[in-house]
């Protein structure tokens, strides 16, 4: 396939993915806005005033970056897992599989779709945060880079989830049992300084911690973790997940008998 | 690559498939279909037709064997091979939530067709398949026959040189079936090689020049339609007699089978190109007087089935 043909194929997948989540915006864009808005209101505004400071910032300022990140992660993941699984379920994934689109373009297309949803929700909840506090972004490029890498990592993870899934249950099990605990224990709501040594050590194994903290550093200018190390880890995670997804696609796991 | 390969639209060698559950669906298929042919792959349910098409279109992994499409190996030259292939699957496989035109447009995009060209082709094939009026409808609103036609339009949008249809007229009413046949004949005349699977012999008979019969994962016959018809062309004649008969008359020709029905009738089965006068001569000698004779309509289909059952 020629390079320009590949680009057209990529664009086709991305446009289709974006059209999908904007068409069903009531299911894709509104729920995270409501949930995160409630977090802002209850934890940030009402309870946060009593908590006082966290990691050297007002509690609302501390959790806003974490909550934005949470929204990005959940939405990037669920966009790809549910869209790709429903393509499998309805068998229309065969439309792509019989065509000459190379596997990496299929993967990039769906991942870009997931990133688009993650970013769209990220922007919505960022704009909403202005109602509760007025954050300025300290390191703009770093912030953007971290959001993009995080959205990519979880889009890839959602893709792999969808490859293995045989039922709709299979794409809600991982978010419930793996993703949610990782996010809630990943420093969205508290600084890991609060934890005892053992807790800090366990938290260091949680990839979400690096994403949340690097993002928070980008916005606030302070972080629990080493930024370069965190960025490096994000790149490694992306590369590993990308390779795994490609190998699975090549084998036809969950797609070809 | 030999020269012969390039004349073949598809060339299949030693194709085998054992599914994960251990079921052996294909037991070494060899098949060549010439460019511009209109080819039927005929066989009962479960014979392995869809498995072959699945492997050709890379939706099923082969256990062994090679497939070349216009000389390009599907495994090693996957992009070239796929570019010249269009597939209409047996089961509906488009999104139920998308609009008709979007489904075809998206498929065009997967083949690298740009916006204006994709739109042009989409319009062309939706019109040819009588779906242009439905272009803005969600696909789940279409009737069964329309869904089938939508899959044909989708398979043609990149104008493949080889079109494979897996039981395209299953569940399509007779009138629509005829118009689909005419359409397929037209694109075949314009240079598209067509392979279709079917278990309606009538369909293969009226459309196809060459035919392979598959049963239990093996090709049991691979010949021209005409030769097959000749081979299978048997007729059954029912005779009513004037006098009582207690047994079937005897013919000392092993190719002529005779069966007693009742005291005033019997039937004879033989090839259509046999001389009936010889029958009358033999009947006269046995003093069997014939009152009337009629041809029991001889469905080729029945013979086809008996042929498969006898294996
Ligand atoms: N995914 C599968 N797993 C196991 N067996 C299968 C699978 N798909 C088809 N088969 C079996 O393989 C045989 C051939 O099926 P198929 O190619 O669909 O036949 P046809 O299209 O000629 O009706 C059948 O016995 C069928 O039950
Ligand atoms: Mg079939």
C-alpha cells in the first residue's frame, strides 16, 4: 500500500472513531463531565476547604490535575475498548481486515480515536475547573506531552482488552478491577507523602502515579516523582503496549479463527 | 512464479484447515480459476466453502497451503493481493448503526481512495445496486435483499479484478435474485472475475462457466458447467401400460435402470442422450404394451444431491 493510501486509511479510521463518539455524545462526553464536576464540587470545594493544603497547594488545586488525568485515562481506555469490541461484535471489523490496511495503521487509527476522546473530555473538564479555581499552566509543553502519552498508553491498553474480549462483560472487568484502583491509588486525591514507607514503595509500581504527578508538575510546578523518569516510563509503556498489540493483531488473536 | 500463475485470478494449492476445536474443515484443496471466469463453488452446508473464502480474505488462518491472487501470494504480497480482491461474505458484517453511504465511503477509505473519488464510486455502485435512494438510511433499516446488495456495493468500491460472493442470493426473493444475476453477469462481461458459492444448482447453472464441487473439505469435481451437466444429465421416464405387469420389464443394458411401480406402471432412468426406440423394441419383445409415457421432471439438483450422498 502506498504511503498516501495508508494515510487516507488512517484518516478514515480516525474520522469514523471521532464521528462515533461525537454522535453518541450523551454516552461519551456528558457522563465524565458530570462525574468530574461533582468531584470538583464535593471534594474540591466543599470538603476540600476543610482539608486545607495537600502537597503545598489548596486541595482543589491539588486534585484538579489529578481529576483531569483520571477523565483522560478512563475515556481514552473505554473509547477504544468499546469501539473496537463492538466492531468485533458486529463483525464490521472484517471490513478493515479484508482490506489492505496494514495492522499498525489499524492500531494507530483506533488509538488516535481513543486519544481524541481522552483529549476532548480532558478539555471539557479543564474548562469546567475554571468555575472552581483558576489554575495557570506552569509548563505548557510538558503538560501537553504527558496528556498525549497517557491517552496513548490507555488507548493501547483498551485496544488489547478489546482484542481478548469475547463479551461486553470482558471490557468492563478490567476497568473495574484494574483501572479504577490504579487511578484512585495513583495519587489523584492525595500526595503519596501521606503514605507510610511501604505504601510509598508499592505506589512507585503504579504507572498512573507517574502520569498524574508529571501532569500535576506541568500545571502546578511541583511533583512527588522524578519528571524525566516518569516521561521515560511513559514512553516505555507506550512502546511495549504498541508492540504487544501489533503482535496480537498479526497473530489474529480474537480476530481470526 | 510461472507464467500460468499470472493467467489465474486465483490459484490455491494444498489448502488445509483444522479449526481450534480439532475440526478438519479443509483436507488439501487445489483450485485454479482463470481470469474473467465466472466460477461456481458448489457444495452442501458445512462442506468448507466459507472456510476457503475466509482464508482467501485473511479472516481465517490457513493450517497449510498457499493462495495466489493474480500471481500474488496472499501471505507474502498481502497488499497487492488484497487490492485486487473484493469479498461479499455470507453473514451481514457491516455496522447496524451506520448510514448506507457511510459504509461504502469508509470501505473506499480503507483502500486508500480519496474523498472525491470515494464519493464518485460510492454513488456509482449504490446506484447500480438500487440503493442510492437509501443512502442516508441507517443500515439496520434495510431489507434482507438490500443488505446483501449493500455488501456487494461495498465489495466493488475499489473495483477489484476478482469478486468472491459467499451465497449471495441466500434469502433473496426470486425477482431480486434475477436482477442480481444480471448485474453480476454485466460486471463479469466487463472483465471482473467472479467466484460464487452456492447450494442452489440452478444458480450455478444459469451463471457459471466452470464449477468445482466441494464436499467434506475436498474438491470432488472440477470441470466446466457444460461437462458437469452432461455427466449428470439423466432422465426418468414413467410408462403406463395397457396390460397388467407383475414385474418390471427387463433391459439388457446396464446403463438403463428400470423400476416397477404398480400393475400398470414402471419407470426407467437413463441418460438423456440415449435412444428411446431401443426401449420400445425391448418392450415389444416382452409384450408390454405402452399406453402413455411422460418425463418425470428431472431436477439436476436431485442428482447432484444423490451424487454427493453416494460418496
Ligand atoms: N470457527 C469454527 N470453529 C470450528 N469449526 C468451524 C468453524 N467455522 C466453521 N466450522 C466448521 O467447518 C466446517 C465447514 O464450514 P463452512 O466453511 O462454513 O462450510 P460451508 O460454508 O460450506 O457451509 C463445518 O463443519 C463447520 O461446522
Ligand atoms: Mg458457508
